[in-house]
DNA sequence: TATAAAAGTTAGACTAACCTAACAAATAAA
DNA sequence: TTTATTTGTTAGGTTAGTCTAACTTTTATA
C-alpha cells in the first residue's frame, strides 16, 4: 500500500516523463522542484521508492519509473482525471477549479469507486482540459494534436486540449468562450510578433498573442 | 486547518456524544477504543485539541466538544453522509460498502464541493442508513423514530434507520429486501424469547429475533 | 584539462501520530 | 474506609516526511 506522499512522488515522475518526451528520466532537483520540497527530501524518498521497486536509480544518476511504478502512477492519473471530469460535468466546477480538489480526490483508495465513477461518467476519454484519461488496464488514449501556433493562415481546427493549465490562461479561455471542441479559424498571422487573427466559432474576428497560440492544442 | 487525524478525533467525540445521549461527555479510554488507538495516544491528542480550543477537558476529567469543536465535527459528519448518499444513489454501492469509502471522502477539503454535492443529490435529508444529514448551517434534521422492538403486535410501521450498521446486519437486511422506507407489520411477539413474526411489505410472514428488532429503527 | 557551477547526497534535527511500560488518580468493592 | 480495579497520564521511543547545512559528484566552461 502506498502512502499519500509516495503516490505524489510517482505521479510527479510520470508527469515529468511526459514533459521530457524523448528521455523519460528525471533528476532529483527537477522532481523536488515539481513537488515543492527540498532536494534532500526527494533523495530520501527516492531511496524508499527504490526499496519498494517503484523506481530505478543509483546515486547521482537519473530516476526512471519501473513497470510497477508506472502502473501505479497511471492509476493515480486516471483517478485524477476522472474526478476532474466529475467535478466539471456533474458539479458545475469551472475549468480552473477542478485541479485542486482532484489533487485530493485522486488519493481515495477504492478500486470499485474508480470504475463505478468511470461508468457513471459514461467512460469519458478526455478530461475537461482535453488530457487523455487512462483506462482501467492502463492504456492511454492518444489524440493527434498540434499547437495552434503550428497552423497555416486560412486553416480551421477544433480545440483539443490546453498545454498551459494555469488559472490565468484557463480564465482567459473562459472569457473568450473557448472550451474543448470549440471551432477556430486562423485568419491571419502577423509576421511582426507572431500574433494571430482568429475567428472563434462564428464570432467577430479577434487577435491573440503568440504566447496564446503556443498554449493551446488543436485538432486539424 | 485540521489534520486528517484531528478530524477523526472530533468526529469520534461527536459520535460518542450521540451514543451517551443524556451526558455528552466522553472518557479517554472510550475515545481511544472507538478510534482504535491506545489511551496514551488519545491523551496526547486531547492536549492538542484543547490547545486549539476544540474540546474542554482537564486531567482525569471528562471530554466535551466546544462549540467550535462541535461545529467542525458536524461539518465532517455532513460530508460523510452526503458522500454515502452519493455512493449509494449514484454509483450503485450497496448499503454495507458505502461507509468505508465515505470515511476517506469525508476528509476532502473544499466547501464548494460539499455544497455542490448536496445540490447534485437534491438536498437529501437522510443518508442510506437513515441517519440525518446535517445542513450547511449545522442543523440536523430529526425524525421521530422508535426501535422495532418497541411496537405492539398488530401495528404497522416504516423502516426509518438502522441502529446497528455492521456489515452482517446490513447484508441480512438486504437479503430480506428491507431498505429505508420498507413497510413492516408486526403480526406477533413471541413471549418466550422476544422474537417477532413480521410481514415485510406484502410478502409471506417471517420470524426475526429480538436482537434484530432491537437493531432497526422505525417510524410509526 | 583544470576549475567553477550545478546537481545530488549525507548527517543531524524537527513534528505529528503512534507505541509500551511505568505510574497516578478516581471509583467500586470488600 | 481500606483496598482492588479501572481509568487516565507521563516518560521515553519509533516512523514518515520534512528541513538546513555541509559535503561530494558530475557537468560545463574557461
């Protein structure tokens, strides 16, 4: 049985492995920073996780989840994203409110609960941020997605997921009435600063920054 | 902010105060036994709770929740019972499965979550065991209820709540197809051993023990 | 390639929540 | 009312998870 804290370390390692796409290893400081603890603390926990065969690592080396470790981490991610979906769809939480509560709910221990929740939500494939929800067997649905900034002027797309999940960005999206599935047409790209003129659904055209376009995943 | 453990102590004290109806104080051993810890541990925690003004107590004296302590304990009970209702009604958990998971869910910290959950469940007044769900303001609905064993032969009633919440009893009820609201008619009381001949809804008469009749609350 | 900077580890300390063993107070029984 | 029993407390110890400060290893740079 994993402690609340151990679970958080595993989840952090999984998240970091997604971030460093090519090489899924993480460093001690990186992990500590992610979790908001000091490197010394992370080192201690790493020893414990290694003892339990959840990570492979040696002194001064890189950290990698073992198969068991990864399986556990995916199970936690699954819970997190199912709960986010529940909060968003059933309890009317807004996009930027779900994460914090799901951070707590993801640690609830009950296999039945997770599976029943999934069924109750009608087996959703993606969470409110557009991130894939792992299946009970650990499979993670993949959706071909590109950054909005990668599209050509004139092309159309649908919002698939957010890359940046900060409150400020999510609230901005909400203000623009953009959610997962919203249709966007790129009208023009301003060469000067990379900003974009876009049409959201059938609204009036508006301009967004390059930073914006780099924070939103879309589906062609 | 209360820790998970502190919350459990407060909840235990509230539960004990319900049990000892006339005098709501509890003793150290009583509390320790209820929580499955040693008396020494309970003493330590008591000092902490007193420090935080959640209980009144002095060395070798009785323990009593303060107003703040009681308010907190009721909030936890509220969450517990709302979650039980959710699990039972929305996720098809059975009567005897809800408690264990609700024990975990009751510690989730989010005022919005509780209130939204209550709304989602349509402001239920009683949980699956028939116990009252405290309102957001701390009020606890009361339902006039008596033990089945207190009724006269010939009288009819509706199941209001269970006194015994053990798995064995709950499973037995399930087998008899008794839930909250089920109609029961008392046909005969056997003087010899206090057992009862009863009719459940419109089924064939059957006999239940005195222990059974002492474990079920009904409404006349 | 020598050295400075960055990354990671060790040692020692703290807190919360638990324990056991020994003791003290309150209550019940003889 | 003395004594035995029950109830409750204290002292000292353990573990998980955290910290700081000092140290070591690796990596990057001059």
